């Protein structure tokens, strides 16, 4: 046990993640991922009106609010075979795309970049040389010596006043930071710019959903009436604001985010050989060109890639009891059929049974249960979900823009294709995906405007709104590709009420513990791939790989039992 390093909590956002890494010398030999908190929404939904489920499910997360709300709405629509108007589909695509771009930029600059960027080192940068560097990368207007001099003065003031805030208690000066001072100053400047940028671009959700976070949704369409002559509906002014947001997204992505990623990556090319892990990737597919019933129209194709073999994409069926199952052999839950039995989400159970050590404890008992996260598997295989899975799926399917972007990235960094399967590849894939989506948003917007000009303003289909039209029993799955990966909400409806509800989220797929066969989850496997620590007391290498997945542990944990239900009901009421 003395050779085990513990990082707890490891996340900078949304929940508590504990990593325990068993060391052999300076090398990680085995790693264990544990969700150390438990919370839940699913049990609250039992017995409720399915049309209201999205408002509760959205509270699974404080960051991914939109995606849980939409997955919930889609689960009800799938169960009822409820078709929605094309305008509603386009508006949903625009809202999802905005979520991605906002989330990915925020993650890179505010959550992940500081694993690579030494903020304090920026104090020794030459503003003139920083401007030369920035101007060599793009035509971004904020790239003058005076501008970077002002940023340096602001940062110097923070440091001298002892007000580093979120920059405090990091591993500044660590030997594994490789960027020159000028690159660090440029990155800090863009960090600050991204703060105001994200505030502006998130307005798209407020335009179509009324507010952000937790925008409004609607089973059967969207809660966005279109009337060009109304001040309270989607009108010409609001459409113009949406166009402005898309333009800002594309400009920042093209001129700041993509160039910064390539610039930072060029100093860390050795990370193209670390953090691969499983080599299996899963994507549900999303962003339909027509409807959710037409997967061939999806922008993100669905499928599974096994053993890094991009020549074969395996199909998946989200309704098959033999494909997706959640396991709890190493989780603090019980199943009525036993801890070694996997359950499909339609039959899912989340009954608490904490058997871990009493607080305070030094180490988890990883031979038994050690996490509040379950372990999802596809046909018994552990898989990775997220931006890398999606980019690989697009690449495998022959998507031309993806192939061009991947080829450009590998060429500029002078890296082999194998580097895609790494911590660096995962981070780069998130950036490339942002570029793909920023461009795609313009197309969805143009289609929406063309429909409106042609006289089509429908955003809601009332046909199945009345529960009297529903079958006595039905079930469905609302799936989508959230920024962090494959997200599914499974619902069982009986007599117009929710009989069972289960969410399997991206960070459950990636951060889950070992299964009955001893297979590690994606985080665990990635840390076990070629990770040497330069300083065991400052394990920034662990942060780099885990943050490359963009963890969200609040999403990943579930709660259910009579005592837990009473506790949650009290909190809700």
C-alpha cells in the first residue's frame, strides 16, 4: 500500500473523483477510479408524468443540463413513436452544437490547459515575442505587444497580491511543463478571453430555450414558437443574434482554439505515446439531418470500434438486452440477481450498499467494491466514449472534413496515426470536433431560415401530447452524443406514468470501475498505459490523462432505495 498514490479529488468541476495509482518505481502499474459521492435523480422520476421527466433529469448535472433534458425528451418520444417537426430538429441540433462548442472551449482553457500551461512562468515572458508567436499562428486581432503587456501586468498583480484564485495551489514550476514563457503568456491571455467569450455564446440557449443553464424543452418539439412579427417569439432580431453567436463561435475556434491546441501539442508530442488504454470506442450517433429514426442522416455516425481497427465499425442496438449492461461487482450497489449479474438499463436497479472503509481512510479496498459508479459494458467489452470515439467513427466512415483535419494535425505535429489513441490524441480530437461542429451549425441555421422563409414555422407536434392516446405499456431510449460521450436515458412507461428510469452517462462509461471479469474502465486503462511520474508528490501526469476525458462525476452516480428516496423527496419538496 505504501507504493500507492492517491489524488482526491481530481476534478476541477462537477463532482468528486478519486484516483488511486499503484506504483512500481516511477511507473503506474495499476490504477483505480472511484466516484466518492452519491446523488441521484432516477428514483424521483418513478410515478411521474413522462412529459415532465426532462425537468428533473436535467438536474443530473449543473454543466450538461441541456443534454440530459434532451435525452429525457427523446426517451419519451421514442417510447411513443412521437415525430417532431423539422424546425424543432434543427433548433435542437443548434442547441446541441452550441453546448459542444461552449463546453469544449471551456474545458480546454479553464479545466485542461492548466495541466500543460505554467501560469506563473508567463510572468517572465516578453510581450513583443508573445505577439510575434500569436501572429504567426493566426490573424486573431488581440495579438499586439501592448495587449500582452497588459495581460502580463494583470497577472503580475494577481500574483503579488496573493490572489491567484483558481490559479492557486497548482504545480507551477514543475519540471514536466515545457512551454516557453511566451507561449504560456499567450495561453493565459486566451484563457481570460474565453471567459467573456463563453458568456456571450451561451446566449443561443437562452434564445431558443428561455434560459441557461437548464433551458426549456418539450416532448413533441421545442418550446420555441416562431413568429417574425412577435416580440416574445423567435423573430428576425433573435435569428440575427443566433447568427452572431455562430460567427463568434467559428472565429474563436478557427483563430484561437485550433491554433492554440496545435501550438501546445507541439511541445508535448511524447504524450502521443501515453494514455491509450482500452482501444475500444463506442458512439451512439447524433445530430440527425431528418429524424432520430433515420441514423443514416446522423452527423455523428453510430457504431463500435474494437482493438483500434478502423476498417470495421460494429453496429449496436440500444434496446438489446445482450449488448449494453451495467455491472456492479466493484460498485457500492446490490442487484436482486446478485453482484456478478449485468443488467440492461430497462431492467436497471440502483440499490445502495456501501461496503467501503469508514471515514477517514487511507486507501480503498480495490479487491472488492470501491466506487459509486457502475461499470457499463458493450457485449461484455469495456469501451471509451467521447470526442476521440466520435472523431475516429467519422474517420472510419470516410467523412472528408474529418480526414482532412486529422491529416493536417498529424502532419503539423509530425506524429504517426497511432498517436490518435493517446492522451494527446484525445485532447486534439476534442478541438477538431469543435471545428467540425462550428461549421455544421451554419448549415443547420441556414436550413432553419430557409424553412421560415418558405412559410414553415412549426416547432411542435401536438398529436400524441394527450396521455389518453398512449399505449398502456411502452418503453424507449433517448440517446445522444453529449460533449463527453455517449448518453442514454431508458424509460419504461406504464399507465401513463414512469415505471422505471435509468441513465447511463459518458463518465459512467469512462470512469467506471472494474467489472466481474477484472476489465478496467477507460480512465483506469489509460493511466496504466506508459505513465511515469516525474514527482510522485505532484502527479500532474495523472491530471493530464484524466482531464483529457473531461470528467463529470455528478452525472455518473445514481441513487435508489427507500431511505434514499425519502431523503431525495425531502430535498425536492
